[in-house]
C-alpha cells in the first residue's frame, strides 16, 4: 500500500516564504505559499496512491481538500521531521513538499512503481530535493542529513546509494524560495493557482509603481 506524503507548513504571514519579502509583503508571500500548497495538494490527489497524507506544521484551513489524512509534524530539525513522516508508513511511501507547485501527476506517477527501484529521488535546482520515495521506509536514511544546504541533495542521495538501494531519478525542479524562483516557476506553469496569483500580485505592484 503506497502512501503519498505532502509535508507542509500552515501558510501564515511571517512564518512561510519569508525570503519572498521583499518584494512581496508577508501577507502576499503567505498567499503565494497557500496557492503553492493548494496546487500541490490537488496534484497529489490526482495521483492514484493508496493513502494521501498531509504532514502539517500548524492548523489546516480552507485550502485543505477532502481526501487527505492529516497528521502533525514531529518536533525537531527537518531531517527528524522527514524521518518521522516515513516512520509512520507501513509500506512504500513517496514524500513531496509544498514548494513545487509546478509538479504534475505525470511527474509523480512513475515514483509509485517499485518493481525496478527501491528509492526515488527528485533533485531540486538549489541542491536540495523535492521528492523522496522509499519502498521500505527507514528513518535512519534521513536522520542526520544536513538540510537547507547546497549539498543536501547530494548527501541524501549518497545515503541512499550507500544503503545499497536502487535509485530511480525524477526530473530536477525549482523550489519557490526567492522572488526570482517564484517568477520562473510561475512562467513555467502558467495554468496553476500559484501562477495566477503571481500574475495578479505583480501586475498590481507594477500598476502601483507607475
């Protein structure tokens, strides 16, 4: 029974996407985070996993659609929180974050197949990773991996390789961390909620400055 995990933070001003400020004020940065999360959750539900689980730091809001089991994030560093999310799964699991609203069901679908691979790895453009799948979730594969560094993805992938796992590769995606990331992601996925809001906010800002 494959579980699709989405790990996310409640999109509150001042708590999410702080690197978008400036140019976006905290309220707009949080709105962009909420749009990215809504896009991600809709995509996740379109993927035929046996379970869809939102691992949330904070409280759910109107952006949470039916169909998700809600579990709180564990305390500790990101490596500990990711490890705990996998530890709660009885079978194969694929974990993604909320920072890649451009993700599609077609991108995720291959990572639900475990015939040829023991793990799936989706590298991020900033050196991290946006997706990690494990046929046999082992929290030890994540604990101690340094997070939010340019070598995070390389260290995590090496951890998988050193464990003797057969690793399937997913495409490189860009996380939305900075305003430039937001611009590039919105341009590359124009049909998303995230892109629509980004267009609205940037057009409003351009009009106010003219």
